[in-house]
C-alpha cells in the first residue's frame, strides 16, 4: 500500500506538470473546435441579461429544490466524498479502476480549481446580485467575493466531476445523467443570482477540457503507476 501511495503521488506531480501544457496543445490541435468554442463564449456575453432574466424569473418550490441540489453538487462536498471514498476503498481492496477514478476526481478538482481561481482573481467580474451590470469588470481582486463572477467555480467543479464519472462508465444513460446534473448546477448559479450565463458556460468548457486531458494522461503507459 505504501508503494501504491508513493506511485500515486508521483503521478499527481506528473499530471500537474503536464495538464496545462497538454490542454493548450489539445486546444491548438483541434483549432476548428477551439475557434467555435471561443465564438460561443464570446456570444454568450450578449445573452447574459436575457438568460438571467428567464432563469431568475422561475420561482416555485420544485425548482428551488432541484437547483439547491445543483448548488450542492458543484459545491465541492460530493467531489471530496467521492475522491476519498473511491480512492481509499480502491487502495484497501486493491481495485485499480476504483482507485484511479478517485484519483482522477481529486486531480480534476484541484487542477480545474487552480485555473478557476486565477481567472476569478485576474478578471474581477462583478456578480449579478451586485447590480453592476453584466459587463462590469474590476480587474485584479484576491479577496472580494463580489468580484469573483468570471468564471463559475461551481460549474467548473460540477463538469470536472461529471466528465470523470461519465468517462468511467459504458452506460450511455449514466453518462447523460452525470452531464444533466452538471447542467443543473450551471443553471442553479444563474437562478441563485451568483453568475451570468457566460460564467457558467466558460467554467463548464474549461473543466471539461482539463478533465479530458487528465483522462488522457492516465491512459499513458506508466510502469510505476
């Protein structure tokens, strides 16, 4: 077990070194998709006010419950529980796929979280509830949560987790279910007046890419892992 832990720590270090350059390389290699994605993100800024008014205007008990679940799913707790549970059980019972899934979940959470924090701090976009407008950016901000709108951490966490879970199953219904939950998380951030549409779209796309690259890294032949 000790050797497995050491090997996994080495793998996390290796993944940290590779994930961002490989994500950039993947985006460049698939330049057509990347251009379309960037256009979609740019266009989403023009839809921010309209989407916000539609989603925020839906008020009933059932929707409250669904979006409360979405907020919880993207809040980090499910990710932490799944990471610890799957990794520890996989380690104890020597179940490689279970351990790998747990490790992937942990890596996706950390590495998508780091890039999310950088964007939030560097851009300083005001959240919807501040009523500063959808194109209000204050620049560098390290401590003011009111300026942490772009992009959504909940959307990033939800799509990082769902992308990993979907990749670990061959059941298409389960795959769809995982992505639907992540989508609910995105809508919940607009519903709860925390983010704009462009915030959640960007968070979802960035974390989807990072999670896919991490899966690719895990599939590389590494003799010590």
